[in-house]
C-alpha cells in the first residue's frame, strides 16, 4: 500500500490523475446545483416549471459530463447530480410539466 503514503498533489479536487479538468469540474458543479434546485423545488407544487426545467437541463449537462469525464470522482458527483435532476424533472412533470399553466 505504497500509494497510501504518497500525498495527493492533484491540481483539482476531483482529479486523481494529476491533471486539471476545468470543463469536467464545471459540468459537475452545474449538474449538482441544477440537481439540488430541481430536487428541492419539486416538493412545491407551484414551482413545477422551475423543477422540470432545472431537472431537464441538469440531466443534459450531467449526461454530457459523464460522456467526457475522466476520473471516478467526477463520475460519482455527476451521478448524484443526475439522480437529483431526474427526480426533480419527473416530479415537476407530474405537477404540470415544462409548459403547464402558461397557456
């Protein structure tokens, strides 16, 4: 277990290969923020527009982030954001959808 004695001097919190991943870390942060927003607003029936749109955009950014991610730490955070985004999206769709109540 020699790797346990080496300090982690990676340039990024989520990079384990010693390189910085600016685009992947940005997509991770955006997906997590949108996922938390969609998840929390899905509990309020009147905020179905916000939860469904935040969930949809969070799913799209999370899917693209998964496609270009390079480390397991990035993928772990993206899966959490994708799950929260999916939950918020589907509950928002059940409460009225993407355009419900506008027309």
